[in-house]
C-alpha cells in the first residue's frame, strides 16, 4: 500500500534533520528514511553540475527503498536540482525553497525580504525566482553566509564567534531594511538562538524569521493529503531510519541530541 | 626521460597551493601538475575510509598523467593514506606530515610541540607517531581547528572573527606551554598573519611556527636529488598545470592571486 511507504528525505549532511524534526511534529504517523551525504558535505560551496550529480545519487538510493515521495531537505539542492530529479525519477519531489518563499511573501509588510543561504543557493537566484512567482511587489535581498554550515556542523552555536559571524551576515540585511529573514539553509535553525538575537538587535523586534524546515513540513502535509498518500492517523509509525555516506557513529550522537532520544543504528551506505 | 616528467601534487581543495608555492621557490626548474578535489572538499571532517577512497582516485588520475613522484599536499591524506597509495601505485609518494614533524623536532627546546590540524588529522594520531619516530623526548599537543579551512577557502583571513577563532585554538597550546606550533594543514598558511600574531601574543616571541608546506618543499628537493630525478638547473620548466573537480573559474582567480600572475586555464576533471 503506497500510503504505508516511508517518506524519503535527503540532505548534504546533518542540516536536513531540522526538516525531519518538523515532519515528525507535523506528521507524527509517517515513517521517514533520511539520507545524509556526510562524505561529500558541504554542497553549498559547489557548482550546479556537481550538486545535481550528488543529488541524483542520493535520490536514486532512496527511490530504490520504495519511498512514496522525496523531500529535498537541502536548499542548495532545492535551488538547482528539482526539475532534473523530477525528469529522472518516477516519484513526487518536494523542495524547501518554494515553501520558504511562500512563508516569506505571506509575512512581509514592507515588501523587502532577506535570505541567508549558502553561496550556491544565492548564486542560483532560486529565492528571487520563487518569490517572483508569488508576488511581483516583493524584493529579495540575498546574503551568502558560508561559515554558518561549518559552525553548525561543528556544534559551535553559541558565544562571541558565532555572534560576530552572524552579525556580519545580518548587517547588509539591516541596511536594506528587510522585515523578514528566511533561513535559506536547513543547517541554520541549529544557530537559531544567535540569529534571532542578532536580527532583533540589528533590525528590530518586528522582523519575522522564517524557518524553511517548518514551512516545508506544512507543505508536505498538504501534499500528502491532497494525493491521498498520508498514513491514517494513529496507525503507529513515526519511525526514522538514518543513512549516511560517512561517519555513522558521530552522526548517531548528533542526531540523538538533535531529534531527542536514541535514534537507533545509523547505516552507512556507499553511493 | 623520467627527470623531465612533472611532479604530481594533490589536495582536497586550494590549500595545497601553499605547497606548490614552496615547491616553485625551492625547485624552480620543476614542472608541476596540481589536482584540487574541489568537488569533495573538505577532507578533514571525513573518516579514514572515505579519505583513502578519494585520495586513491586523485592519485590514480595524476599517475595516468605520467608524473615522476606524487606529493600529497594535504595533511589529512598524509595522515591516513600514504601506505595505501604506496601499495597501490607504482610511483614514489611523499607526504607533508613527516617533514613538518621533523622541522618541529629540530626547532623545539622545551620538548613540547603544538599541532593545529583538521579533526581528521588530529584523530589519526599521525603527528604524535611521526614525532615519536624522530625523538622520544618530544611531546605533541594536538588541537583540532575545524573552522580554519572554511575561513581560508572563503578568503576571510583578517579581522576580528579570524582572530577570535584562532585565539580559541591557540589557547590550549598556550596552556600547555609549547614552544613550536606546527601548521598541520596546508590551508593554514593562508591565515599565517593572524596565527603568527596570536601565537606571539598568547604564547610568546620565542615560539617557532612551522609551515609544513615549506618543510615539504625542502624534503621533496632532497628526495629528487638523492634519486637523480631532479630536472637540470636552468632547463626552463617552472610550469604549473591546474586541475580541479569543480568550479574551475573560481579556482583560477584564487590561484592567480595566490601564486602570483596569471596561471592559465584551469582544467575540470571528473573523478
């Protein structure tokens, strides 16, 4: 039965776990298979052709495990690869850029939206494109924030250094007087406390910070219900299977801390 | 003629250019083919099996281009892969760990040597092993410095943030009262000014900072002369061919700035 099949979720590393956390809260009956491409992390500094190649190998691995839909839990991949994945694979593909753009357009009053993301996502122009399809009166100010992924991957998420790095990236958004800041990379919610604090201090209390992980969770729910693909409520489920391409032990520790409770064995796969 | 063949040099990204720069100063007649695995950078956060797999694919590519010797311009690879490369490939293999360890043993008076390196290099224990083979009275204090590679790759090499990040990594070495600090990653010379400044300020003026790139250059010269593999003096040469696995345009800019003058086309290869 297609409804009983798991959702396949993939990311370049551990950042996509923020999407898994949101999916578990919003869709507690779904089972999830998560693949983190920890051998090739980060994607955000890489060119489109390389990102597409890596994304295809991750996606094919999950399709071979009979997932009912693919959730791209990585903004860099969502920015450059979804069309190609839809052409090559016989399964619905959902990304994180469009839900984040939609939440931003709904939240802005001033019509100026800031996006923090990797160099790859900013260079792709994916957010301005997604926003332009939803609103002709919303301007996007993109800011590449390349050090946030390594900070999050290392767990260095509080103190003076993360604060100063975040300040450097928020400054141009403050100058542009945005009233929404989109966390355009699924790693960034790991730095949420510092980002919130600096956004409030440097731009103002009125600013909305959009977590594209949560926005994506809501869109996945809508999608499953509209296609009659959701598992029935109370049918059990809520299992998460974790796959990585490198360092399963370290990933298990981080994932346990991050998702709460023991996450079981992490399987290493070779792509 | 074997003497006329180029040296093959490879690294996970652009950090190995510090070794190329040293080789050009020390061996101006040699031609060099450099391969930067920019699609899979960084290696320092990855496990040994993955690093060995990637290193083998880089090394095989250079061997197919008829290099006379392979220089591993990456501490992470030098820490875990040289034996495997020597077994699999029919070409001399030189790493960066042993020359750095030797320079450190020669420089220390107190017998306490600090090593800044990636998490992978520190976890491998390669520096303590290399130092133990040269001196039984020298203690190695290792410090993983995971944010220095992304800082160097991004070119964020001066100002308060690099200074504070460097301070955090130097502090345990200052507590241990080392009198030598080895730059145990070929990216770190890009941050040399900040590192020198903080080492002087936090430990003292007497401390020697060992650049393993330069130490490696000297060892490669000795090796070539001892095997009669060096090109004759004044025979021309000094050419550098650059190969990368991703983002050739960006690499060309950085390499030009770094090596001085135009470096010509950067070729993209698929490993």
